[in-house]
């Protein structure tokens, strides 16, 4: 029965992918038609002195074309992420969780089993999380998490928080509310009876209610962890704001951020990140296209 359900899901997914491709093609065709109309209209219009209306029309044409290009870039980036998500799964593996199985890792002397889903990007394991886990395990003297207060933002499946907990940290793993059930499942499954402290789970939407939910007088973290939180989404400004909130001047909080560099927007965010914090590039994995940064607040 599981195999039948998964086959049905794959068929449905391919149908949706075909529909998405047709929609993208239709938008591209529409954009080309718009460009043609714009070119023709520029040819036949005679610009006369004082004709402000025609000048305004030309400005609006440029704005529309820019907006279309931005939309196309966003659709392309989302298509790349969807393709990478498909590569992360084994469609033939039976699962107790919707549409996906589990992945196994061995860190800190323990076997770790992670339950995934493709319901959202937050329910998949991404390269940045694996890379940062490997770095933390291999560099314990450089980054000592024993008895440290650690916050992970965008925790997703919880792999990174699990490792931090196994390395002796007091961990709070955060993500959007709909991600928390699977995150909690993975954390408890892999840390019960193994960790020094029981990891905590909390909802956190970047840039929202930070003072209310995490007041500085009550919450202080030695480390903030973030892995593959930067991709093509509309909350990059809020993400940077959240990083600043938890890594304020005088807080002595260290931020560790690992990310696969996929898009131009990732590079632009990296530049802003480097200009906003005191940063050190701890590691750059060329083959995986992953960078690992250490950052502290500028005083």
C-alpha cells in the first residue's frame, strides 16, 4: 500500500511539475509578446516636445519589463530548489511520514536517523546542515559546545540541533510552526538518553515578535546556528534582522552560518552579512559549494 501511495504521489508531482513548466513557458511567451508590443509602440510613437504622457508611458514600460525579469528569476530559482529537493529523496523507500523516508548519519559516536518530508523545504536535509555538522564534530577544540546555550534558527529536520545536543549543548531549535512537529519528533528520537540536556523546541518567525518571545533579559545564547537558511525567499531582510537581534554588541554571542551558494541573491546576502558582522570564513567546500562563516557583532 505504501508503494502504491508513493507511486501515486510521484505521478501527481510530475503532473504538477509539467503544469509549472507550462505556466513558466506561458509567462515567458507573454513577456516576449510584451517586449514586441513595447518595441513597436516605441517605433510608431512620435515624441514631441512637452509630451509628458508618452514619456511616462515609456517609464512604465521599463518598470513592467524589470518586474517581469525579476519574476522569471524567482521562478527559475524556485525550480532549482525543487529539483534539489527531489534529488534528496528515495521515492521507493516506504515511509511513515508523508512522501519520504529517512536518512541516517553517524556523528559524535551515535547513529542519527532523520525523518524527512517534501511538504516544505524546512522538512528536508540540505548540504549546509551536513557540512556544519561535520565541521563541529571535527573542530571541537575550536568550537566547544559543552554546557553552552545554543539557538538554531531555521532548524528544519533538526540534524544540526541534534548534533549540538549530543556534543553537550543546551539547545533550543526554532522554526516555523508547521515545521515543529517533525522537528520535535527527530530531536526526541535521537537525543533521548544520549544528551546532557533535553533540547527545547520553539516557534520563531524571522523578524516577528522577537522582543516578546525572546526578551534579552531572559534569553542569552553563546552560539546561534544557521544552515541553508538563505535561498530564494522573501524573508532575507527579516533573517538578517533576526541574526542582528540575537548577536548584538556586547552579547558575546557567536553566529555560525553554513550555506550552499546557489543564486545571485545568496551572494548578495553574503556581502551584506560580511559587512554587518565581524566575519571569518571558517571553511569553503568547493565541491559542495558550501561556505561556513563565523560571525560576531560589530561593537
